[in-house]
C-alpha cells in the first residue's frame, strides 16, 4: 500500500499536479488499492514544496556542489600564473 502511494505521488508529479493526500488517496482508490490515510498524508507532507522530478534526477549525485564552468578553471589558473 505504501508503494502504491509513492507511485501515485510520482504520477501526480509527472503530470505537474500538486501532490496532496486527497489526490494520492483518489489515485490509489481508482486503482482499487486501499491505503491508510496516514500514509497519503505523510507522503504529501514530505513532498510539500519539493520538485519531485528534480529529486529523482539527482538520485546518486552524492550531494556534491555544482560543477565549475569549463572556463572557470582556466581563468583561475591564468590569474594565479
């Protein structure tokens, strides 16, 4: 059931629809999967204000900072020389 709620949240994010507990519950009910309301509520709260597509694209990024622009190292090296 928790996995179904997660899939429902992903469907909503993919369609650009705000992720709410009511919408998660509606999707899981449409799929004939009953979930406890607490799971939909917790998931909606956890994803509130977050860009789910961005979270998925950064999986495995390791939390590294943004990469420097290609010319930045060359410019910095020239300035140091």
